[in-house]
């Protein structure tokens, strides 16, 4: 499944700018609202605020951008809210594919991500597996050995139920011959919740995006055991999952922007055109560096096709590791 996801994202990254012919010429003629369906400080929130800042600070638009949060239920509270704003091109939402698809499946959401209007995939994030600096675990193999011995006692904390973090933990358990249903996994809305549970000792091992964890890593409060991706980012002294022989356990989730359902093709193209201009700015490139994001560009209907494909793949993956409904 992961190989197929990587291949899909790699091919999509080569896609150029969309043809903006027929786009709504004066868009946006009033303020934009960006909904982050997660907690303040989390990945979706950081992406929403990064986009808003780039649009205004680098003068892509003259209008104001307002960011609001609707955390909970793996992003499906925000998903339902965005679905209820049909036909309004001034309402946007940040998300990432696997997290929201998995959250929708696990929470039996009546709304699927594919029902919204796809705008663009913009980022892929590096994930990190960490423990408190005082933890007796010195490497990932020692964590997995403890999990084999007592899966319930070796508690993990990460992002939403059914999201990439949850799938990764379940897949690591499966690779070690442990039933995913026996592993203690505490889902959170991201942001500071993962850190709080780790540093308080309530959970033994944590997963999150490197962006959210780096300050505590650099402060010496967390130890990195492994990271996703081809190589460890600058300043991170840890092996990749692939180097440890667990490359197939990582999941590629493409972060991006969606709009409400019911938009015309011209309205969709107009939004894509604005986002395309935004991603080329120095403001956005600075946000990429600050958040340890890898830039990708999967515009419009191409992003919709990726979401449709991952909807099927994530459903199969969740079922295969015992997380399906």
C-alpha cells in the first residue's frame, strides 16, 4: 500500500500549474476564511496560518484571511462543518489525506473527504517516533521488544484515531507479530496534547510531526528514535524507519487545501490559481522550512483523484491491521 502511495505522490509532484483560463477574474473580492479541523498548534492549524500569512504578507491578495479551529473526531467535525458550507468559494479548509480519511472511517463520518472540492496538495510532513529523555528506551528496537512482551503496558500516544500515526503503530505491531487490538494507543488532536502525555509519563512512546516535536527535541526533553522519509532532516540524529527495516510501516499523507462542495469548475480554478501563486512566494517557502514540510504540488482534480485512491487504500490498510470498522 505504501509503495503505491509513494508512487502516486511522486508522479503528482511533477504536475505543473493548472490552466487558469476561465477562472473567476476578481477572486477573491472579499475576505477568506480558512478552517483548521484540529487543535491550535497542530499540523492543520500551522498549515492554515502559514497559508493565510503567505497570502497576505507576500501580497497575493488584498483581502483579510481569518483562521478558525474545529478540533475533534479525527477532523470530522471540521469536515462536516465544511460540507455544510456548500457553494461558498470563500470558505477553505486545511487537512491531510490519510489523517482525515482514517478519521472519517474510524468515526463513521456521514461525510467523506471526497465530497468536498479539492484545491491542492501542498506538503508532506516528516514524522518522528520519540520518548522522553529520561526514558529507558534508547532505540526503536527496544520499544518493539517491550511491546512484544507487554503490548498494553507499552503505551503510545499520537494523532487521531485511524490516522497515519495510529496506522504506523498498528503496522509496527503487526510486523512484530502483535495484534494491533492489544496495543494501547491514545489518540489526540495533535499540538501540545502529545507532548503533555509524554512528558507527564502517561504514555511511553509518542508519534507526531517533527514540526510539533522539534522544540522539545532541541531542548533535550525528548529523544528521537526514528523518523519517516528518505533521510533524517537537518539537526536530527536518528535513523529512518527504512534504515531500520520498517520502511513499509510509514504512510504518505499529503497535506493540502479543500473547499466546500458545489463549486463550479471556474470557482475551483480561481482558488487553485491563488494557491498556486501563494506557494511560489518567499513567505510560503519560509513556512516550509520552519515546519519541516516537503513541498509538493498536486492541483485541483489531480488532488481529488489522489484522495479517491487513498480512500480505498486506507480502508484496506485499516482493515489489514485490525483497525477497520
